C-alpha cells in the first residue's frame, strides 16, 4: 500500500522530531536481553491487582441521573468505555415496554448490533426483540428493534415520504460520538435532524469535549431540553506504564503531574528518552519480541492483554513470536480446547483455520478486518470468557467490540485513517485504554507503552491525562440524501432543513465569537451550494424536473440507498444490467461496491465470456454518464473486473478457496465485499414495481452469495 510509505519515523531531523521517539541508529543501538522487572514504586500498584469483592449491584449516580433525565427530555450520556452505559438503555427500554411502547436501539457496527441483540434477548426475551442489520432481518415488527444506524436513518426517510411518524416511542443512539466520524458521522447527524421531537432520544457516548455544544444544538432543533449526564471518572482506575527494552516496567507519568497542565514522563522514562543511543526492543523493521513481553506481563499478573498494532500483517506475525514463550496451565489448556471445539464445531472453515494452533496452544489470537466474521466472533467469545491470554488487534477493535482485558499494550502513537497517519487524539487514546480493566473482574487496569520507531512517548504521557476531544459536524451532501429528501420536501424546505445541521449551528456560534469572517462565510454557504450542485445535476440527468420535483426515475432511484445510487440507477434506466441471471447481476454489482484497485496482474483472458460481455456492456453504456459526472466535479469510481470475477465464482458455486484465489483478498475483505454486494442487491429488490424481473433476480442473487463461511445459516434471511 503506497500510503504506508508516507509514514515518517520519529527522529532527530525532520518535522516529526520528538525526543520521545527513537533516533534510529540501528547499527549502534543495543538490543538488550529482556528480563522481567519492575520499578519499586509499582509494588503497591501490583499488590492491588485482583477482583473486587462481590457486592449487590448498585447503580452509579450518573446512571440514575440519566434515567430520570430521559423522562423529561432528550439525554446525552458521556462516560468512559465500560462504565455501564448500556444499563441505562436497558432500564429505559424496560420502562417503555412496560407501558406498551416500542423502542429502537441503533449501533454503528453489525458485530456490536449482533452482540446487543443477544444481550437484550436475555434481558427482555427473544419474542420481544427484532434485529435489522442488512445481513439479518428477524422479527421486524417486534416492540424492541436492535439495528444499525443506517437502517434507522433509512426508516426515517421512508416515514417522511409516507407522511407518517416513525413507529417507535423511544430511540437509543449508541456510540453517539460517531457524530464526529469523517466517513459515517453524516448518518448520526441526519437521524438527529429528522427524528420527530415527540420521540425521546437517548445518546450514549464515550467522553467528548463539547457535550454542551451538542446538547444546545439538539435543544434548538428539537425544541426540547437535552440533558447532559457526564461521568469523567473511570470505574476501574488506569495505571499507565512504560516497558523499558530491558524488560522492566516503569511508571509512564511522573507522580502528581496529572494535576499540571503539562503531564511529564516519569524521571526514569525521561532518562531513557535523553539517551543519545537508546536501546531498542527489536532491530529496525522487526517486530518487538511479543512472546518475551507476554512473559513480563504474566510475571506481574497483567494478563489478559490486548496489543494494538498498526497492521493486519503485524497482528498475524506476532503470533509466531509467541510460540513456546508463554507459561501453560494444563487445566486452562483443557478448558480452552473444549471451548474452541464447541465454538468451531460444524464449521469446516473454522476448525481448519490456519491460526487455530496458536489459539489452542498459546491462548493468543489475531483480530482484524482481514479475518472471517465467524473467526473474529470465536476470539471475542473466548476473550470475554477469560480463556485467552492475549489478542493482537488493529485499532478498529477499540470502537464497538466488547472484550475488555486487564491490560492494553500500545506500539504506536499514530493511527492510519485510510488516507494518512495522524497522531492519536485524546478520544482515540481513551477508547483504546477504555478496554483496560474489566468491570467486576479488575480493581485496576493497565496501559503499557512500548518504545518504537513510531512511538512518541511524550505524547502518550500527555494523552493519559488529556481531556476528551471535541467532535464536530461531518455532514455532507450526497445524491442519496438529496433524492430521499426531495421525496418529502421542496428544495426550499431542504435548505431550511440543512440550516438545522450541527455544522450550521457551529458556524453561528463561531460568528458570535468573532471567528474570521471569510472562513465563516465560506463554511456557511458550503452546504447550500453543494446541495444546489447536486440538485442541478439531478435536473440535468432528468431524475428531478425543472420545478424541483422528483421525476418517476428520481422516485425509484431514491430507493437505492447505496454508495453509487446514480450510477446504478443509470445502469437500470439504460437496461444495462443483467435482467434474469442472478450470478451475473451479483458479479456486476460487486464492481460498483469495490473501492480499491484490483486488476493488477489480473488475467482477463480467463474471464467467462458471459461475464466479460456483461461487464463491458455496462462499462461502455455508462461512459457518457461517467464523463458528465466527471465534468461536473463529482467523484468517479473505476469499475474493476477482478471483484466481479470473484463474486461470479462464489455465486456460481465454486469453493471458498477458489474464490479467494481469484479475488486475491484476505478472507475478511472478501467477506466484506460479499456482504456489501448483498446490501446493494437488497436495495435493488425494492424496485419491484419498476423492474420486477431485476428485483426478483436480485433476491436470488442475495441467496446465492450469503452462505458459509460469510454468514451463519440463520443470517441469510435479510429480504
């Protein structure tokens, strides 16, 4: 990946210099023999390790306060990860259910939604629960619906179009800080804008720095008070540590410096940073000795641990370094094996998994998006049950997946956001460290910083005491949004609706605080101008009439709530898609879903003739429309043949291994391509009245591609 080459190590020269990083002089810096040790000041800290005494559950102040607050308005709860925010939702939903009402619980990730569904089934009973994730559609008329935020947003679109209210009496938005997510924050903001004010809104969030701004905005647009309930104290205290390359654990932060504006590293850490040639954990371009590090953690009773690494490959390769390095307990090994056998039974893709031996022999696993969803679920289950010693994971685990540990270990102080490497923000740091310390199982949690090429130790010391980051509007205009709003509103009304955005609210606040006028004016007009730009193109291409009303084509195109709705709509309008062949339709749709360059070294001569004909037909047929979009400045995605060939193989009945060979993707990436293709096909199913043959074909295509090992049997029902 070219972007990885842009990563600049911390060194003495260059704009990223900090004394806290390695000054890379690998030829002369020593690699020390690692021997477990700890600073004397940590003796008392380590003595406090253990489970707290069992006590009857008594809700915390903030939990009770939030339950009272939601009775008289909306409520934004901000509290550290693992502090018990879900308890508030469960009690509030139970109250709604008791009064004969209905509730909607929205979360950002399908995995988290599935986990909450299982948790809520235990709390309320399965007959009262439904789940809507795109991949799963079960009991959709149940009084309690658990689903993804995108599904909730789409239901709001449909309700507005029908002129009806959303069929619920209460909405919970979990992980509400996603409002500030660059890619998906627009969905959270749309929900907050469109949700009828009669429906109480409970937002559960990690700690955020501008909760009062968000509450003030919501109170303005929803004409009701938005209560703020804040809990800043961690339920399980966190002890930040530094692992010296010798194997000694040191306090990361100087005593009492948390109360100062500038948190300072501990004097022994500072001494290490000031060395002209500090010793290294590993030679340049080599991974740290994770097996030896685990020995250190094991000696001081700091396991289980989650290691956050920068890449999938590092997570996988870390497993090799653990072989034979970890102390084994025969009783634990036997219990682990029994549980692994139970979780993988009947799944041929799991009981032969290439990493199964590492899991069974060393109680360690690699968790990242390149893994099959079912394999990740096995790891999550084992971690939650306390049977694993360590998980090596990418930073995506920090958001949404619930398997806390006693310790988290950080190797890097930056994070790749898909485009660039950026220093960790306070929110990202606190999300990661929020996994350290298990409620009811630990009296203290630990965050260990490893020295390394891309580690700014001074920054990590500051982040350990930094206040949470503020989050800002990420609303952006897209064709799906414009089409769906035009179903229910005039263009003038939509401009008024956009004036309700968090972005517009922040602009007004900034202006009052005398921010630069030119910047404020530029931002103030952006949404309106971008809306007009999208609207004009829709008029030009006859999805919208000159009077601003959707044409017939615009109305059915609004049902395509996908990444490239206009491209797919134009394909159907021009009769370019395969009409009656579900294998071909699934394959061609996959080309629209794919976001990466995939045709390098792809032998197109081996392509089945019917797929080649269908692919070139749609590519040639869409060329005039693509050129028109390009001239108007809209993003264009290239259609690649390899993803189409991979899905053709899978839908045709070829094996998983054969399909992987064609795709040249990691298992998790291929599974994601299939799942997203199925999402797009489901939207095509909605076009029954206009393209009945294609809608029926799309339904068949979904069934062809949603099968083991991508989904479990009971998940292939998302009609």
